[in-house]
């Protein structure tokens, strides 16, 4: 059956399918055709050798005096295969796939169609799995009954669950949407992308797209803490002392950060400078609140942060958002304390000096 390999080599080359896999699928198709023609209990053997271009099909037939069915062989024909054959024996006979007729053609067509779909699906999976942890753009296909958004891609479908959507996000069928890829699944029906617009990584990737210095690595995003649709804190750092990491990310007149804020539905973003010194890092992270002093317990990873009474509400933030974000960003449990509640609190000498000299010219 050399013509089988002629077809197999042509198809595998045109569709970039390994020859071995195509021949294996052909074997499966032939088995299906044989079973349909001769019955479920038919014993089949198919020998294939890609290098030697061997494709031989054998089935065991029952030896009878005069064959009346396809799974039977006459005693005379059986003796041509094995001179010792007798009625009642099972003897293996090589058959030509062409003898299976339209059943074989239909089976082969179905198996090859499935093979093409599987190859296309796996190719799409290999392509899209490279997007995990990155932003991808798709078109809103539909909005489900639970407000999950179905996003259409070239050869895959994305699911943006309700819990992964921002409170202020609006979706319109037919319009483009940006989302962060959490996972890629290869399922029976095709490739599915699990998407998010609330993941901290979404913010980090937006900075990479809008700030060239972040993309090329001259400014590094050390950490991102996020309360979606409310506030985000981004810790940035640069080894190059000539680069101001905060100013670089914000951009001239806030042009860079404004694009990101708009994408996040006007979510507030605090860009703060990262430091290896926990005290300085926490102090920076408390922005926009000003910190007077910090007591740190390195062993317990706890920090007691003292602020002016007037700054206390700002330091905590609405519903405790600022304090939560500082804890997420720095990895420390944060206790925020009014300076007036500090044991032995007195107005500092620094404040006294400032009071004495505040009327002087230039002060």
C-alpha cells in the first residue's frame, strides 16, 4: 500500500503534521472502518513502518467450507495462506483498504478532519500559553447571565469572570478589551483563556506598555499592591542614579500615568520609591500620609507607624485601604498609631525650634 505513504507525505507536509502521527491516525481510521464492516469482535492487526513505508492491514477470519460473510474465509483460500488450515480455524488475512469501500473513505475523512482540528487547537494552545502573565487584546463576543464576559480571539475564546472585572469597567459587544492572561486551557472544544483586569500583574504590564524605561529594565517595578477599582501602590526602583523612577513612571505632566489610570477606570495609583531599608520603604509606602516615626520588629515582620493626629484618617485610608496596601506592598503587618497615643509623647524639640523661628525671613 505504497500509495498510502504518498498521500500521507503530501498531507503531512502541507499541514505541518508529523508523518508518524498522520500514519497513526490513518491506522485508527482503517480500524474503525473494519469494525463497522465486520463487527466489534473482529481481530485486527496493522503493521506500519514509516522508514520502510510499510502499511499492511490484517484481520483474522474464520475458516469455513464456503465463505458467505466478510469475516469468513473459504477453506480453499485459507490453505493458500496456511496449508494446514482446517474448518473452524482463525486465520490472518491481509486485506486491501480499498475493499472496505465508502465506509473506509468516510472513516478516514472523519479521522483526518479531527486530526486537523487537534493540530490547529494544539498550535493555538502553544501560541497563547506564551501570553500567560501578559496583556492581550480581544473583542467582546458576549456577556453571560452571570456577567462573565466572553472575549473572541483569532482562534481561541477568553473568559473574563465577574470577579476579575473592575467595578467601573464597562463592556460593549464588538468593542476591544485589554486583559491579563491568568491561564490557558486546552479543552475538547478548543483553547480557552482565563482573563483578569483586577490582578496586580495587569497594572505591572500596563506600566511596561506605557513606560519605555520599565520595558527596557532601566526602571524596575519591585512590587504592586492593589485594591481593584479603589487604589494601587506601585514600588519602583532604578540602579541608575541619574534616573528618577517615580518621575519617569508618572511622565511629564502626568501623561504616562494618566493613560494607565484611565485604563483602570480612574483607579488611584500611588507610585512610590522602593528601598532595601524597611523603615524607609514603609515610610514611602504610607504616601500620601506623612510618617513621624516607625518602630520595626524584624522577627515578627511588624511595623508600628506613628503619624500626626490630623494625618491618621489619611494614613488608614477609606475602609482601611491605605493600610492594607502598605502591608501587601512591604510584607509587614502595619499598626498605625496617632502620635498623641504614643507613651510619653511630648512635642519634639524640632517642633519647638521651628515654632521659634517660623517668623524669621526665609523660614
